[in-house]
């Protein structure tokens, strides 16, 4: 079992000589969207803990320095999270990213200013072409339907699925404990139709050994850590207890 440090926490939280802990950097887009100061301002302005919804609310919108900077900041042993803003972006990203770089493709960010849905078709280019990637993960929305999963898995060819991204709400995106029922439902859908053929990474509200055990019992292969990264000093002890 592997533990993935979810983006953007994977930009900063690294564990050297820990083969079972893999940072995910990003999420990177083709072009520059914001530097460190811009990211910090968006975090301070929009990130809040919502007690009524039992989760973290934000409206960040993928602030990052662009793919060229991302490549410099991501080791070959790490995973790059990438996303498109325009329909043509995935083909351009494919030409820019080395074929041995592991990827997580972010299929849903509820906080982009752009509201037109993007085509997923071009993402098959990362699957169809020969490469030495250890991971090519589809990170999906909590609201992903069985029809969309069928398209991702049977039509595009993704065999590694990350359940899941932030939940779209009226005033941004919601993450944390509120995602747990959505993640369990997605795992159930995937295991029900594809059995053990799909490698599932489960994340959302993981702060305890009980949370990890819940996702593994539901059928996950690996665990993504995000919520606990607000208290990074607890990550190692959590992983040690769960091993």
C-alpha cells in the first residue's frame, strides 16, 4: 500500500527514503496562473473550516506557476498533478512532459473562473502512447457518475482512479470529512463493475487510523493524505500506526 501526499501539500511535504510515501505536486496548468504570494492571498481570503458542512471550504482556482516551473520542482519519483484550462491544453502538456513522469490528471476543479466543461477525450493521449510512467491517475469529482467512470475506464483506458476531488458547492469547493460518503460510494461503483482490475486511491478527510481502515475495507488499494497535512507532524505516526 502507498500513501500519496495530495497536491498542493506534496509541493512542500517530502519524505526522503520513504518508498511508501509519494508526494503529488501541483496542480500544474499549461500557463502561469499565480505565484507564491498570489496563492497565499487566495488561501487567506477563501479557505475556511465550515463546521456545518464538516469540511474545508475554499475557492483557490488552481493557482500555480505553470508546467515548466512544475517540471523543475517535481522529482521523477514524484507525481505531477495536471489540469487543463482550455480544450487544447492536454495535447500541449503531453508534448511538454517527459514520458517517464508519473501523472495525476485532475478532471474536476470546482473553483475555476472558466465555466465551460472541458472535453476529456484528449487525455487518452497519456494512456495510448508508450511511456515509462509508474502512475497515470484520473482524479475524479465526488459527483462522478457510473457513465463517466465507464468512459474514463473503458473508453479512455485509465486503470488508476483517485477518489476524489473537492465537492462543488455554491460558494466554492468542499473537502475533508464531508467527502467520506462520496468516496465510499465511488469505490463501491468501481468495484461493483470492474472488480479488482482498477487501482483505487482513496482520499478525503483522512486524519486517523479508523479513516484509513474504512477506505481499505471499502476496497481502496492506496490512501491519499490531504486533511491531515494541515498538521504535517502527525503524518508519520499515522502511517506507522496503520502499517
